[in-house]
C-alpha cells in the first residue's frame, strides 16, 4: 500500500452518504457503543431481577463489598476521563506535548484502576466471596460478623464487574497504542480522529462504571 | 475522499472539563454519603441513587463525549436505542414478577 493510499484511509472523512455530519470512523464507534449499551443493559436488567426476586442471596450494601475502596477507584476512573478529554483538547490546539502527557496519564490511571480491582478481587476471594459456589460465607465489614448467602451474589458481581474490567483492559491496551502513536507524531491538530475515537470508548467505559458502581455497590 | 477539519467544533461553549470533573467527584461523594449516612426509605434511597448515577452519566456523555455539541442527527441516533434498553429491562422485570 502506498503512503498516499494509507494516509487517505486513515484520514477522518465524512465519506459519501454517511449522512450524520461526522466522519465514518466516529460514526462507527458510536454504533459500536450503542451495541455495548444493549449488552450492559441486558446484564444490569438480569442483575436487577435476580437481586429483587432472590434477596436471600445478596448481602446489604457495604457488608461484603468494600465501598470506600471502590468509591476511590471510581474517582480514579473519573480522573482518567478528565485526562483523556484534556488529551483531546490539547491535540485540537496542536499541542503535541500536552497530548502525550495526558494520554500517558490516562493509561496509567487505567492501569491503576485495574490494579485496585485486582486487589479487591483477591481480598474478596480470600475472605470467602467467590464467583461460583453453592453459597458464600464472607467476612462482614465493620463488625457485621460472618455473612452467608446464595450463589447469585458472587456470580452476578463477578460477571458485571469482570466484563467491565475486560473493557477497561482492552481500553488500556488501545490507550498504550495511541500513546505510542502520539509519541511518534501520528496525530496533528487537523488529523486526530484516533484520539477522539479512543476518547469515546474510554468515556463510555467510565460512564458504564458510574452506573455499575451505584447498582452493584450502593443499592 | 473529503477531509474534515476536526477543529471546526472546537469552539463550542460549555462548562470547563475541570468543572465537570469537580461536579462528578462531588456527586460520587454525595452518592456514598446518601447510601450510608442518610436514613431514608428504601424506595426513595434507590430513586435518589439512580438519579445521581444518571446525572453523572449524562455529564460524561454530554461534555466529555461531546454529545451536546454533535450534529442533531447523531444525537438522535444515539438517543433512539435507549427506549429499547428500557423496554428490555421492563420485559425482564415483568417476566421475573
């Protein structure tokens, strides 16, 4: 493939008949994200019905799950969203240094989020809260003593947070790639579709976590 | 293929990214406080927590994903499937009860 052809394929375009006033790559990402909305809606819908029709399987909020730790992790993800959008703003202004700095910061915050989630999982498993078992017998927090329940709590918790964690992992890998491309000077003020597409995905992951945090940890 | 100048919509007006960040952080603190401090009836508590979560999600979508500044056609395309999500959850709830 010649350099000219490659550049033409990478260039953000509206394309003939895209009809939405945005370039095709961005439209494609939005369509993908809408399919993701349906995916997570199905997970959340299933969780809601299982939760409220089988209350004996689930513990009260904060008894088994470590809410302060996860609230801090939520804040980390929110921080990563602001660094991501700042990266986009920097390259819009043509600031390569700012783009690189904020992209790297976003990737690091994503890795930190995953690290905290891995720590949370290991603590929960160590305390007896496992994803697949006939019942769980976990240590309750704040003097709640031992807590017992059915298998649905662990199954739904690890399914929902696990799928989200997988999305964050994919996002971090893409962020690292985007960061490397940024250090190679791939993006400019006039051509930074890759950063915008990356940002859309990353903000969506943040948005989903905001909903999951409330439904899984606080309700 | 015709190239598009991505800086064309860069001049949009709205809250600064940092201000949105502050609001998101404060709303997260309020959520945790409401969930564990406020002595509220369960139904009211759930409605408040869901309302705060939707508020935060909207802030991310509108300002960080720039949905507020996108063309109307794209905005409608994004909004169109959301009722389907509500229908999906509604049917699951009806089936369960």
